[in-house]
C-alpha cells in the first residue's frame, strides 16, 4: 500500500509542478512582444485591475515575498512599466502604480489569455473548474 502512495503518477504535486513549468514555457513567446517575464505579467494583471497597490498587498495577492518582488519591481521600473512611490497617507508604505507604458501594455496583452487557453485544449467549463479547484487548494495551503 505504501509503495503505491509513493509512485510519481499518484502524486498531486508532480502534475502541478510539471504543468506550471510547461505553462510558463508556453507563455514566454506570448509575452515576448511585451518584453516581460511571466511573473512580471502577473504583476501587470494585478495593476490593470487596480492601478495603485502597496508592495505588501501585491506580495500577498501574488504569494511572493518582498525579497522576490522588490528586485522584479525594480526591473519593471527600469523598463518604465511601473513606478514605486511612497504613500501620501503613510510614508512607510511603498505603492506601485502603472506608467503610461504599463497602461498601454494592457491593450497589447488583451488576447494572451485566449491564446494560452487555446494551447491547453481545455474548454471554458474545464478551465473554470480547474481554476476553482486550484483556488480552493491555494486558499487552504496559503492559510498555514
């Protein structure tokens, strides 16, 4: 019985890991025109929804610590996609906002989600179901 549990094909973690690697690889050419990485794309997705967010809240939303997020934001700032500023209400808080170039990138990125969905061969219902299951799993694991 224990041997069965330890087979790679019986693990949840492996297909998630492998799918994540493949997904990131497939996003590369889709993001090449914007000259951004997949993690930078995630930052832009958050900012396209809400143009001003604290670095702390951005990290929470993306499950990234400041040691990972800060250098990425610095590179994005160097490429004129975002700007980091001190909050006017609390100078200890650093906020991230989109630049004009960052806002314009939204139009260029508009078709990326559909292009990726086509690569997966999942229909909309399957995609929604997968997102719900992964969100449930992430919420549970993220609480600990």
